[in-house]
């Protein structure tokens, strides 16, 4: 396995904004909120990050500038956009916040805007596309637009709910405030250009003041673009107020399809100037849920009697659930938000607490208070929660204000991450990973930190990761508990630990614990690794390879150089560093002195011959020197070194297995010849003295032939001696079989890139090496899987930042992740849910119309399956690509099956009177194989018997001359396959199930 680069896994979002700085890991750019900050809305994004609409105090006084900020999954700022000309007058604009995601990947921004002619307010609704470019703006100061009465004269909120529609417009529910407080309602729907389609309002008279409260709206997912509206009001009956609710289904033109009215015995109550219809949900089965609150006394907005109505898709009341709930800190907090999540649980957000109830209102868990979470801040900090969202994986992100007691007008935004089961990271593990020069196992003066190394903390069966910075420092937020802390060594050849792990007891009252971790050099020696990759290969055009190298050893490498071997169809053109020399198809580049922990890169271009077969695979291999280990070899190693090469003579593939080592092979080993995707012959014995060779000739008129030989098991590096010839003629039977098996580049100092030439390709795609064996793409647990992610800016403008998000299978071992070559400089992180994020900041990628070649980019990484992964595990992989503010582009899906090939057919014998050949493919195989019985004459009544080693008949059935054999029902062992036609045995074969 190649050298492991480090990864980071942060499961806590605890990012704080102070006046001039973002508290987090290294910030991508300056972020400067004003003296007062307020997070109004949180929206989840497809990349497991989120967007926050925040307001920052600005001039003129008491007005607040809206800013939209994009965060990645661990809470770091990716980008922001200010709306300098639109100021919010107060924060009570809309119950669920002031920013809405729309079905067309855009956004609606809703503000109340101060009037310049009177003391009232206007409504301001702005539609933006995915890039936050303005699409349309709706102001409401004029009756011609239709909603003027919902915004003027009165301090209370007038627009209660904005509901984006699928066509880019929106529906709206509002209070009619023109003549008296809380007098009536207004419903309306707008088109995708921001023009009014229809409006409905309660009639207004001078003396009739309807005691209207607040309302809600819900888009029902139907083909006519309609909406379901909920309207709540209070009516005086016998000197007592009672609550009334009306639910109506309207189509896109405002016509009512159905209407349902519910009268209750309770008085309708508002919650901190928010809706009484707290939340609503359309369920997967089409049913509708509405949740409301009753019997709140005075200004006590801490809970009460909740009623939840469930309606059918046609408006019939199906069920009413009643439950009581009060906030846990009822004396010091009010309700902020109530939401029905995707699993129908009820989330209640208070100013200092979050509670999760089941769908019947029974408490599942609570988090309170938030005052004790004073990470990175002084003990006087208090948190006032303001908004909440559910992430795509069912967890929760909260935002709040961190008000400093010394100045209540100064507030920072605090973000918190809570898992679906209520877990929150409230402790901090921190320390330094350093090079222990004096071997004392303690950090002393003059001992420096080691950068980019993974730190792992394990509690029970859960593992959490982070990465050290340039000084070797790390910070890892965790739950309470006792952890075993360790590091992933740069390599195990030259580095060792003082001890395997360290105990971190985070069960005490202390919010943090310091654990410094020493790593010690075994010897003083460089250890070089190299990666080579290219995004694609096109015939007749120059193609760019990126070469990336690092020194993870303990000493400086001097006179280092890299050789690049190109196959016969690749013509070297140029490189970004001087070419030192060339011999045949091998090119040498001097890279000089490489200090420990230092890396470098260069690029070279090569043209694929125009005469190359369409779709043929071309390989390039990078080898960095010095490549010798300083540590002694195993005493069991026989000093042999096996290599395989080959060439074509006419239509014959000639392979050569050589022993280029200094010692003779002390034991017989095996080699195999694979034709296409099955063994041409059984594994063969071979044994070579030093400098001896073995010649193997195979007819290869159109077949892909691979020869693979065993290396001494005590060989000092991971080694897979092999060579593949795709075709010795101008035709290839099956393309891209070169990559079905791994290349011989498991050594850190070797890297091979094999890519087919292509005339057309998806510019944003994922490819993998090896592809894997058979249609199941089988690889074993010892096979390193290499992923290459390609992207191209096909937009109409320069892409300044590109973010790639790749959710890795839980079957893969994240500690073996190696980040490889790329087209541009990048940073990377790994988040909860195994999400790998690769960020290209300031990539400035031109669009493809301006510069097609320069509009492309790629990155490569590889890792191993977990040792405990069960056989048969399916490992899919796809990625999402973000160009600046644009919606994600999803790549194709690649996949593997983690398994060992179970079946192998050997010792085939045929009766030449009946058969000319038996073809079994693939062979070996996982569970099923195709069997072809080839004959010059028609075979009748073919029967197959499966007989075990003891002579017992396991199975007998009639088959055709071409059929599929299924061995799933067989246990491990040796079997005989016997084929008969009539009374004649026409063939036999030995079947081994491992």
C-alpha cells in the first residue's frame, strides 16, 4: 500500500464569528460581520453543507443588511453574498425565516422594507437563481400588485408564509392590516416572472374587526401547480374566544377544489408574534399535517396545548392528536420554531433548548441549556437560538446569537451540530503531533510538529479523525467519554510510535484535554512517493499528465529524480520542468533536494498516436528515485526480484518473466495467463535463478492477454509483477480489460496511469482503477481502489472555486486514504457520513467556450477496503461537483464488489467425437459463469451432473449447448462436472469452490 496522507473528520459544527474573524480552521477568505449579527434562516444544501441568511447591523441605525453565506459540512465558510441595498426593519418577517429554497434550485428572499413616505412598510420578495443572480423582484407598495394591504400600517408581521411553486413562482399567505389590527387574511399566487396570478382576501368594513391571528401555507405536489392553504382565526362566542381553522385546496388559477373547516374549544394563540399554525407537512402518502398551539397566557410563549390535524389529500379530517408540551426553561426562554421533520417527528426549538418529540408528541430527547457550550469564548457568553434545519442525513444544524454580557449590542453567530439521536459534541481534544528527536516521548524545546498527519480517537467502535496543521497542532471536538487516541504514521518503515495509543478521559467537568503525541524516527533516511494521472486521453492531441511527489521520510532526499515510461502510442512533447535525459520511451526529470514533509509537482504533455486503435488503453508509469529502503530486509527474503514485460511479434504476444534480483528463487511459485476475463491455462509453476528469464508465447490476434507472476512473499515492497498486452493486431475484442486488474504500482515510489483513448466523454465523471473482475467488478480486500474525478467548466463564465463532494462507502478503510495527483492545487477534508470534500480555491477555471483544454480539471485518490468487510459487499461511488454558487452536478456511479473469487474450473477434458471446445467464462468466477459446449454437429439431450469428491451426485439437470452455471448452492470443496449427450460422456471438468 502506498504512503498514507492524512484525513480529517470533524463531527461538530461550532463556528463563531467575532468582529473581524471566523473561528474555525483556516478560512478560505476574509469574513467580516458587523457588530450585531443575527442568523434568520438555515437551509440545507445537497452537498451536506448549508446556507444561512444572516443580518448584520449597518448604517442607517436600526437597519440590518442581509447576507447569504454558504458553509461546508463542518461549518467553514465557502462563499458569501451581500445585499447592500435591501435592509430589514425587524426580524419577525416570516415564521420559517426569510430565505426559501425553490424547486428550480433557486431562492426566495423575503424582507419587510421601510417606506420612505410614511411609517409603514413594504413587502420585498426577491427571486434568485442558484448563483444568487436576481431573477425578479416584487415590491408591494401599490395596490396594482395586489398585496399592499398586507404590508402597511402596523408593527406586526403581515406576510406569514411564502411557498415556492414548481414553476419558479410562489404562493403567499398574509394578514390584512389595512384598517385594524389582525383584521383578515390575504391569499395570492405569483408567476415565475413575479406577476400576480390571483388574489383572495377577506372583505374589509370600517366596523367589523375580525379577530384574525396567523396562518400557514403548504404546496401540495400535484400536476396543476396548486396549493393547500391553512387559515386560522378567533371568534367570540358567548363572551369566549374559540379557534377556527379553514383548510383549502386551490389550483393554479385560484379555484377551490375542496375546503375543510374545523372549530375548536380552544382560543387560538400566537407564539412570539409567529404563526399559530406552527408548521405543516405533506407526507409521502399525500396526507397533510398541520400543527397548532392553544392556551398561551399573555406573553408566556413557552408552550401549551398542541393540536395536530391530519387530513387526507382531498381534505377529509383523518385524525387529531392532542398533547401538552412546555419548554424545559420556561422561565427564561420562548418558543422559536416548531417543525415536523421527514420522519414525522416534531422538533421544538426554544431560545435555549431543542427538543425532539415523536409524531404523537412524546418526548424523545432534549438539549438544554446551551449556556454551557462556551467553546473558544469567555464564560459570560450566552446563546440565544434563532433558527434550525434538518440535514439530508437526518441530523440538525442550529444557529444562535452569542451575546457578550459586556456589551449586549454585540452579538456573534454560533452554529451547533446535533445528531438525529440528540448527541452533541461538547468536549475538545487537542494537542500536538511532534517529531521526538531526543526519544524522550515528551515534547521538549526544539522539537517540531508534523503537518498533515491523521489523528484518530476511538470510543467503543466509533472512530473520529482530524488532521494536524502546519505546526503539528490538532483540535477534535468529541462527546463525553474515554477515548483511545493514536496517529497514522507517515510510513511504518522509518517511523514508530512511543506507544500504540493514549487515553483521553473526557468524562470530567473540564471542557477540554491536551494530548501531545510523539512520533520517532527509526532511521535517518528519505522515503519518496509519487503519483501520476491524467484526466483523459485523445488521439492526435497533446494530453497533460500531472506528476506529484512527496518525502515522508526522516531525512532529506538529495539528487532525486523521476522517470516517466510512456507506451509506444504516446509521444512525449514537453514538460513544465527541464527534461534531463531520455532513453527510448523513458524520460528522466531531476527534482533535486526534497526535505522531509515537502512535496512538489510538475506536468508533462504527450500526444496519442493518430494510428492508435480507437479505445485502446495507454499506460504511463512514474518512478521516483532514490527508491531503496534504509532498513534491512527480512532474513527470510531470498533477494530475488521478479518483473514481467512483453511485446508483440506479429499476432503473437511474447511475455518475459525475469528475475532481476541478486538472489536465486528458493521456492517454486506460480504464474497465470489471463485471456480476456478468464484463465487461459491453470496456474503454472516457475522458478528462476538470478538473471534468468522465462518466455511465454500467446496468440493475441484481438484478445487482451495478462501475465501475472508471484513475488517472494518477503519482498520488501507490495508487489504484483504483471504485464498486459491489449492486442497484437489492429482490432481488440473487448476494450478496457487492461484495468480490470490492479497495476503493479503498490510501491510508494511507483505509480501507473492506464487510460483508454476516447473521442468523446462526459466532462464531469468518475472513473476507477481497477475496474474489477467480471460484471460484478470484483476486487479483493487487499486491492487498493483508485478513483479519479474529472470536472469541466461548461458554463458561460470563469469558475473561481470548485468543490467536489464524494460520499465514500462505509466498506472502505478511511485511514488508508491517499490523496494523489491533480490538475490544480487543492485542500481536502473528510466529514461525518464518509463525505470527502476536495476544494479548489481560486482555481479560476475558464469556461469551455473560451478555452476548452484549460476548462478541465481532475483529482485522484485511492484507498483500501476494510479488512472486516463481508464478502459480497457492494461498494458504489459517485460524486457531486460545485462550480461557485451553481447547483451540484452529479457524476456517473462506479462500483465494485468486495469478494474473493470462489469458483475455478480446471482439468477440462473433451470427447473430440462430440466437442471441439468447452468455453467457461469468466473463470475463475464469483457465483455464476457462462458455459459454451462447441460442436460441429447438433447435440441432443445434453445433461450436466455435479459430483462431489466422494462420488455422490449433488445435482443433475438438462442443459443447452450454451447456458449459465450457478454454484451458489454448493459448499466449499472439489467437484466434477460431467456432461453427457445420450449415453456418451462428452466432457468433464474439475470445479473447485474455495
